[in-house]
C-alpha cells in the first residue's frame, strides 16, 4: 500500500482475501489510524509498526506527511447485501463527516452530501473531485456481501463493474493518490462458482493486487506468545525439559519459539492450536477466545483455578484442555465446520464410554485432538507424542509406564486402534469386522497380480504434456503414462488418443523380448521408457500392493454386512496408502529422481535409440519429464506444421470450433475463386482461414489474377505445411490402381513425423481435393460422388472411414474423347494445372445432369431405345472411366475406347458425342414435353388452343365469371388454378397437374398418365356444365365484337341432359355459314324440310353426347406418340443407390 501511494505503477487497487476471524477488519482499523489524522490512535499505530518494522514505519510516515494536511482521508464502509455503488457512497459520506468543518465546505464534499439523498450514483466523478483535494484510502470491508447480493438478484452489470472502472482509474489518476482496498472471505469468482459471471469477475479481480491474508505457523506462535508473560522461577527448567522431550521424539521442528515464551501453554498444544482453530473455529477469533476469553475452559480460567506445586512439573494447558474448551465453548463453530463429522464421531464415542478414569480421559481426549489436526506429518497421535502431551505429574499420568498401561487397556477395550502404517492411534468407535485379516487376505491375492497391472489399476497416471514443443508448434502434444513389467510389455498399448506413450518400468531389468515388444509399441507413436533406481522401484512395488490390498478390502465391504465404522476406517487407510504411493511414484519418476534413466524407444528394436539423463545431462540439473518429451517430439514430430489457431489445432474441436471449420469448408467449396473464399467479417472461420490458407499461401492469386488453391508457397516453408501437403498429394498420386481410404490418409497425417491433429486435416484435404477436382474421384461407401459439395464434406469429417479417393490419369484416344465431350458439355477446370476434359470432371457433369432429371424422366418407358440405354448407363455406373469409355459408347452403338487405343477415330468420337448429347437432350425434354401435353389436354377439353400462354389467357377470359360460383371443393380449387395469373407458365402447368392426382407431375409414372387424363376430362366436363348453368348470371351471354356466346343443350335417350357454352368467333362466321348452308341444302334435298331438324339433332348428339361419355383410358392424350416405347424387358435400371 505504501508503495502504491508513492508510485501508481506499484498498484493502488488491493484485494485482501482471508477466512473468518483472521483480523481483516482489525487491519482496516489499523490502516485508518496509521494513515489518517493525527490522534491517539495514530500514536498507538505508529508505536506498533515501528516496533515490528522500523523501515516500513519510516516509509509510512514519509508517505503520510507528503499528503495535504499530513494525512490520508479514509473512506471506509462495511458492505451489506446491497449494490456496491451504495457501499462506496456510504464510504465517501463517512470520509466527509470525519473531516474538519472547514474542509467539509469544499465543492467536492458538498457534491458527495448531495448524492446521498439524490438518485445519481455515479461514484467515479465524486471520487475524482475528492482526489483533487485529498489523498484517499477507500476501504470496503465484507465486500463479499456485495457479490452475494449481485448473485442473488442478478444485479446490473454496470453496478459491479464500477469497481473495475475505479481500479483502472486509480492507476491513471493525475490527482492525489487514491488507494482502493477490498476485504472479503473468498476470491471474487468463488462467490459465483460455476455461474455465468465467474470468468468476468476473474477479469475484474485481475485489476487488483490480490493479497492472501494467511499467517504462517511461526507468526501464529509469535502471536500466542504475545498474550501471556511469566516470571516464574521454574519456567526455564520446564522449558528445557520440554525441548529435550520434543527432540527425543523428533517433533522439535514444529516449534518456532522457546517453550518458555509460550507458557502456560504446553508445546504440543501450541503446535496443534492453529490447525484446530482453523478447522473447527474462526481462526484468530477463536484463538484469542481460548487464550484470553472468560470461558470456563479458556486459559485465564486455568490460570485462576490452578495452584503451583511446591515441587515437580509446572502445570500447563495441554491438548485435553483444548478439547474441553472446544466442546463446551465453541460447539456452535464446530458444528458449522466442514470437518464437523469427525469431531462429532469422536465426541460421541467419548461421551458414550462409561467408567473412564481421569487419566484415561486425558489420553483419549489427547488422541482425539491429534486425530482432528493430523495431516500425515509428525503431529499425529503416536504413542511417544501422546506420552509427552499427557505426562503432567498427576496420578495415572505421572510416568511413561503408566501412560503405556492406559494405552494397552484402551486398545484391549476397543477404544483405540493402532494404524501401523502411519504409526498413529485413533479413537475407535468399535467394530466386529476384522480389519487386519481382511487386509492381509487382499494383500496375498494382490501378490499374484503383475505389479504393473496393480499400479495401473489402483493409481492410473495422468497424461503429460510436452509443454515447450506444444507452445512452439501450436499443437498440444499429450503422452499417456502406463506402468509396465519389462518381461511382459503389452503391444496393445497403442495410445490412439495420445501423441505418444511414457512407459514407467515396474522392474529394472529388460531382455530381448522386451526390446521387441517396445519396438512394436513404438511403430505408430513415440515411446519413452523410464527405468528408476532399484531401491525406488522396491518402495514403489511395496506401496502399490499395500494400496491394492486396502482398496480391494474396501471394495468387499460394499457387498457384505460390514458396519460403517469399518468401512470408514478402511477408506481412510486407503487414502493414506494412496498418498504414500503418490510419494513413491514421485520419488521414483519425479523431477527430483536423479537416478531415473529415460530411453527413447526405436521402432526397430534398438534400445536405447537415445539416452536422456546421461551423466553430462545430470550435471546440468534435473529435467522435468515434460522437457524430455519436448525433446522427443522435436525428433519424432519434426515435420509438424505450425498451426497458429488454437481453436482448430485440436483432436476434438469444441462446438464453436466445429461450426467455424464447417463454415470455412463451405466457403472453400462454394467460393474458391474469391478473395478469402468470400468470408466477410472477422469471425473464427476467418481466423482459421488466415492461419491455414492465407498465411501459408495455399489460397492465393495466380499469374492470371484468379484466386486458386495450390501447394504452400515456397517462401512459407518455415511454417511446415509443405510436408503435410506433399503427403496428401503423394497419397492421391498413388491411388490410381486400388484407391485411397480417407481414414488411412488421416492416419498418415496424424502419425509421426507429420503429427497433425484431426482438426486442421479436413481443411487441408478440402483444399487439395478442390485443386485436383478434375482428376480425383471421391467415393462414399462405394458410390461415386459427382462433386465435393458441403453436405458431402460434412459427412467426410464425421465418417472418414466411409470415403475413398482414386486418381484418374488418361492419355491418347481417351484424352481426345473427354476433351470433345468437355467442349460439347461446356465444362471447365478450376484446378491449378489441370487439363480441360479430365475424366472426373466430365463424368461429374454427366452424372450431375442425370441426377437433376425429374423422377418421371428417370423412370418413364416412353423414350427411344438409345436414350433408354444411355440413361441405364448413367444410373448404373460406379466408375467414371467405365462410364465414359465403355458403357456410354455401347449405349449409343459405338465401339468402346480402350486403354490401348492410341489412334483417334474421328467418326467414332463424333458419333459417340452426338449420340450422348442427343440422348441427354431427349432425357431432359421428357418432362417439359409431359407438361406441354398436359396443357394441351386441358385446352382441348375446354375449347382453348395454342401454347401455354394462349391457353391460360383463353381460360382466364372464359371462366373468370364463374370463379365466384358455389362449387364442390375439388372443382373450386381446380377452377381457381385455371384462372390463376400469379405463377409463370411452367409453375402453372405443374400446379394444375398436382391437383389432378395430388401428386407433383415430376413424380408421375407411366401408369399415372391414364388416371390424370380421366381426372382432367371429368373436371373439365363438370366445369363446362357449371358454365352452362351460370350462363346468364355469370355474364357469359354478352355478345362482343370478337365472339358470340351460345348455350347449347340436349337430352339424350337415356335421360341425361347435356349442355355446353360455345363461343362462336367472329372470324369463323364465314366458314361456318358456308359449311352450314351447304349441309342444310343437301340434307333438305335428300330428306325434305324435316331433314334440317334431324341433322341438327344428329349433330348435337354426335358432338355433345359423345364428348360427355368418352374418355381415354389408356392415356394416349398424355403419351408422346412420336416416340416408340421401350418394351418391359428394356426398362432402364433406375436409381439404385449408386448415384450420389
């Protein structure tokens, strides 16, 4: 704090974190007195600080004197469950109220007073105004209350982050110094553990100099020694006696002061008291209650009620007195402790024991207290330490023999149990379960298990990171760790999810078989073998079998009828055994294990291929395993590309990283010829693009000024991508005969020496496939993909084992054929250096066009034989070469173009190309022709002729007046479709066809044509009938200059009424009059005057009656009469899963 007052760079925002009762609030009061106005409190503070640290005292006085008025204004407040702005305002208000009246009249103080009663809580301007006139110490005690309020209410972010603003402002303020000090029990983030604000709060606390308020054992003992003083003549002899006893049992190091300085507390109590107050009380608060409080079992009570003996040992406060104090006076605090269950167990056991003597009670309480504070070190309930703690010269505890007899009695009665492995006695709650026998049985069984298997089972080792190498290359290198028996190394230790293996030998000797086993393991990953010193390995084996025995014995208690006391004891012993094993592993293979030798295993059976921790290297000091592994990775993964994108350089990407990679690959596929592949903004996909494609030159502008994918630029070779790219290209080049599994390619890139993670591989592979798109075919589960689109790329990422690649290289006659096809089809190459007409590109276009055919065109039999054969070839082909050079030539009646053909056959090539193009044109015309015939059928039934546009216009003019008539639903829908003018002509025809069969015409089959014809005829007949009914009301009887409407009706012999509305066009009147006049004259000449009506009746019956009953059941009206239908035996093989 003093440094911050003198120099802002030292930090003026401080955060003190400490548990309850450690004196944080007292510290705040001390700082207020020390730095504030001159007063008696300041004199006391000066005296304390000068006695403890004179240099610091001088610095504090100098800093204080340099401020206006020779003091720093202290603005302090104790936080409540309230927003932090209110707490800060109360602190500023308290500072103003404590100022002299003359200073309170300043403008800054007035603004603070006004803000207390006003709505404005802008703290920073108020603080800025005050800092122009005074140095300020701003203290928030119990700041955790503000954080709790924020979490409970979901308070405004700006309210809490005002603290961050002030912390930043104190470092930049050009006024008098402002020191911000918060005091709380926990770090900021721990008030919202697992909550959404934890990370943000850690950023706020990062603006503070965080000071943990923790005292060492020496400081606590010095504090204890400051409470009492004594001038008793025998205290020095007592002190020397205590020191001899503590030295004898090896615990003298627990004390940092002379025993005489701590009298009347016994040294064993002084050693245990800090931990006891920390775990079961409130630290110094509980400590001072015990040392100076009025409670019946506190130290003052002991002093007041204990008489000094005339000779013998001086009486002292011992561990059993502390037990009584915590039991009687600190029970509430004990109950709130997270360790309360163990205390309650001991307390319950002692309370329930009947007939204990006073010496026995002392021993049990002393053991109980030591049990509560023991942490595996010298401060534990060993018999020697308990003797020292209870030997007080009183009856029953006057000599070591008496104490030993008490021990034996308590053990025999089941009140104490001895843990041999820890040399510790425990208060025992009693159990009929034979722990010793259960552990020994499990130990004998563990002897039959190989020691490496035991170690891997009971204490599997966490992986190790090659930190330096990972940092340099941007690729996290993780090594799995296993224990191995040198004479039985399992070749199955492949470490598929890791970059390598660290094998820790459980025995020091290895033979030729071990070398061969290591070679097999090292074939796919780097393997490091560690062999520890023989003595360390013996300790390792012993502790491993001990832990296995305890864990196995504990596991058996879950199935049997074993009481909780035995289970708890086994669990605690197993935990202690695990700690001992961890220490043994660290001693054998840890940083300080100078005798361990690390071998880098060769995949050729040579051991060692390289030796680490040689004599020369050991002279340089111990090396961590991580450093050793980094050296190994430098050798085995020497060709690893440097992937400067943490989100992408992973084995398994996060959800955000996977989405960014997916977006990047989509951009690469859809926009390869654009700058940055068309990526806008600066999202994570842009960062991936810059790291892998732009920075390496894989995506760049060629000499023609076009963006393209290609090999990494030569001047970017330092990034290491050239080797990975060459591995991909070489693998593709070698795939011409048998193909290449994408999973195998992944394995090559992941394995040494390239060692890519799975994350960036799809990006590099996509770039390579786009570059070679015309000559490399992609197969998914045996199916040829016409092109690498985004869905296919996503499937490839998820299941690389389902995909294969194959390179196609053609020459001679075949090159001429594909070139000619490419010209006619209009294909072109995007790949760098690829020739137009490459077989994969041409096959992709052909199959793409076939795939684009509507289902009707893919299945109909109403097409020519040649088109049918071409269609069959396109849908059954599985290999691009076979399709273009064998199957399609056969389909159009041209000899195939074999590999051996070298002389171009111009006539055959042209015949082949013309035949394929003609068949494709016919296939693509099948559906439009069906659509046109459908329109013609509707027009014919309703008296409209011409193309689609003319038919639609005629129908709209004729039936718009009937649109409002009440009709049956299907007929109403059909009528509305006929007069619709929103759709274009093709969409209109498809919509009408959909209404006929409730099935889109694209999906019609040949069998659907007759049903569509019958349905169209029926709906049109109904519509014309409705038209005749509404002839007058619908305004259809209006004579125009172009046409004259007539409604004509007859009743047939079967009683059926047939009526039609006919439009007599003006331009046809001449022809009609001429024909009608001649017919009437002729019939009258033959039959007389009655012949005219007979002719009329006959014509009406013939035209109207026949139309009303006729239908074309076989669908000729929708069948293409100009094409010979294929026979059923010649039906094509349709989509069978081979077309992607």
